[in-house]
């Protein structure tokens, strides 16, 4: 392969040994602010919400802008197809892109331009994040254990009025509007009113839903090996609380790797990964209108909720009960428009269980001194189950209402197989010349399945599964298949350790296009001139390497969804008429759909100076 110092494409490298003391729990957090032109932003502050990664900004308006994640030379993609993601399909569900503990990482490279990412095809059009994990070494067993605990606090919230100040403000605002006295029991502070004590408090709703959050992380590893075999085994467990009550994420990572030399020319390598997520989040209001209050989060409600209202129900003697105070309507509107945020956060259920199993098997054969073959097969199984339940006590509705004990269950599963065969030819043609020829053929096939069922009117809040005598509001299911194949060829030439030239081309086929436009060709060219080998720079001792470089490349984007070149239809109970499920058009036939191509021109220099004594 091409040495790092001889690469002409735009690549940034980060060594993890310089960051071992970093108090982070994810790779995305570790990368923040450490690599140029890599933007990392948080979707929210909740555990498991994850971060959004963009390399050199937004590259496309129609496709995904996230980079391709490559772990130990294998693309890592565990997302479910968006077209079959039925339960509140938002980016937060898949925000945690990398299921690797920071302690397991040896190095990270960021490939930024089209020339650097060409070998990975269309999925790498937004850049590549290449992660190399720690592997076994020749030594006696080396044991390592780390423990981290961190504390998170919310900054001081916006100052808010207390209960009496709020009531006075509302009264004065109505008087100033029409010069008439305004009277409402909720702000009148009338001791004779039965609900007087439920509306005469000084409640700081933000404080009620906020907590000090702690994150604990355990990481254990053992590695070693002998002359022929080397191994590495690591295990990580983390428990991350959110600063909003009811938010928590537990994560378990297991990883093992084995390198075994079958002979002096043949090496067998395997990597096995298992990740388990158990996340409790705040119940989020559906955007399909069934809940009637889309995008009204617990925190947004807490900032607007009447501060004179009680969190718990109180009787006429001001004795507090253990029941949350959830009237069906107040001065501010219905319970859906202005619910009790504490009751919603404590009683609403939003649990996500995710499992990801991944196994990679690799054979590397040095056929000749200048020819090496490398073949790999990777199996990836991903499943996710989301359970959401909204008991009637969270809203105060009675059993006759459709919102009573609402339950949503969503299950998604994706299985993938990825293969690649690579040949590297490095002929010896003298001391002044270096040629590296790389050819690669890769394939990918994935199958995704999912279903969603929405029910209500369970006989008890304890009956949260979508079974039994319940009202079925909606039921959906989906199946999706995807295939791709690619052929890559690259020729790298170096003359006199000064002049570097590289040509590459990727031919890729993608099942998301019709037969007429399924294949795309994406060429690249890179060049570099090592100026530090020229006079007078070669005589300056502290300049180790100074290189001018440039590249041109064309990359392609494929659609996010499958079957766009077909007329598609959607069916479900939400379209029912007289208890018969209906069908409606879901998308037109896009017969002229073609690859979205992006041309990139990159220029820059690399400078390395080390002072010698």
C-alpha cells in the first residue's frame, strides 16, 4: 500500500495514544475540535442522541451527508432503510454511529476529497472516517482496566416568574387589552374554589424535570500472543444518565480479534463485535397528528407551563397525594397542548433495545514477493425494538378517549453481507521508480424487515404490549432489499522520491437505480511534488518533509431509498374504510433517476519539521 508520506490526497490522521486521558464515552465526542474541516454537532443533550458528523460541510441536498465509517478496512453501516422506519423515524435513533469504545482505537484517519475516498465508492462521497482498532501483540498477556465517572449539570435556566407573578401578569395583560376585569379560577387565588391548592403553588417546572446526571464507564482488555498467533479481547460497559428525568442509556460492547499465521505467506484474521443498547428516553409526541401536539417536548412545555400549578394533586386541605395533577384542560389549553411535564417524563415509556452482531473473516496471501492477495467476508446483523407507552394518568384522560393507554411497538431488523477481494502488485523496477497497482472487487447485499403496531384502550397501564383486547389504531410492515457491486483500479507512480502521480477509477453498480442507469464510473487523479528534495530546501536540516499536492476526482451519490424507479403503494389500517384496509399511491415511478455526481478539486501542502540536536 502507499505510504502515508507519499499520499497526494487530502487525509488527516489522529493517533489515540495522545488522547488516552480524554474523558469521553464516544468516538464522536473525542473528535470534536481536533480535526480540520470536520464538523461535529449534537442532535440533543439526551443520552444516546449522538452526534452528526460532516466532512467539509454539506455535499448534497438530496442524499445523506454523513461520512462512511470504515472499521479495520470494512465499511460499517447498521442503519435501517429510512423508507421502512415507521416509529418516529428521526436522526436521533441512529445518532450513535460508531459502536466502538475510545479505548479500543489505535488510530483514526479522515479521508476528505474524492481521490482519497474513491476506493469506497458512492457511500464515501461525503468523506470517510477510517478507524483502526487495537490488535494483539507478541508478548505475555497484558491486562488493562479503566474506570471513568463524569458529572453533567444543566446551566442555569432562563429566569421565570413564580406563581403569583404569573397570575398578576396574565390579569394585567387582559386588562390592558380590553380594559375589562379578567377572572379565571386558575389565577384568581380564591380559597373557596375546590382546586385552590392545585393552582396556588410556586412551581419551577424546569427544576422539577432536571437532575444532576452521572456517567460511569468501565473498560477491560487483555491482549498478547506468540510467534504465530496474536489476540485481543476487550469489553466495555457504560451507564449514562441524562439531565432530564427519565433519560438513561446503558451500553455493552464486546470485541475480540485474532491474527494467525498459517504459514509464512498466509495469514488468517478475524474480528467479532457485539453491541447492546438499552435506552430509556422521554416519551416523544408523535408527528402523525394522533397525539395532537407534535414537537412539544417536555422541556418546551416546562418553560411555558403555569408556575402556580401543582405537580401533584392536592385536596381542599392542601394535603398532597401521590397522583400527578393532570386536568384535561386549563387556562392554557387542553392536556395535549399543555400537559404535566413531570407526569409525562415519569409515566411515559420510551424504551429502545438495540443489538448489533458483526463478524469479519479475512485471508491474506503473499503469492509472490511483489504480489499480495487479500479477501474478506463480513456478516452484520442489526435489530432494534422500540416500545412506547402513554398511560392515561399522564394526560388525565378517561378510558373512553382514544388516547387512553396508548402503545406503540416497532421492530426493525437488517442483515448484511459484505465481501471484497483485493490484489496489490508492487514490481521492482529500480531505485528511482516505485509503482503500486491496486485492484479491488467488492459486493454488498442487505435485507431489511420491520413492523409497527399502534394500539390504545388497554384495560390496565400494566398491559403495554400490543396484544389482547385493545383498539388497533394502525399496523404497518415493510421489506426491503439492496445490492451493490464495485470494481476499483488504482495506479500509483513515484519518481526519485520527488514526483508522485496516481490514477484511479471506480465502476459501481447500485440496485437503487433502474437498469438503464445502474452503473456509474468515477475517475480520480492526484499529483504531488516533494519540494523538500529540491535545492535549497534539501540542505535545511529541520525540514523533514515539504510537499505540494493536488487532486481531482468525481464521486457519486445514490438515493437513500429503494425501489424509486417503481410505482409504489402504501397500505395500512389508517387508510381503512368499513374495517377494510386501504391502499394509496406512495410514490411515482422515477424512470429518469441517475447518479448525483460531484466533482472535487483539492490543493494544499504538507509540511513536517523536526528540530534535531
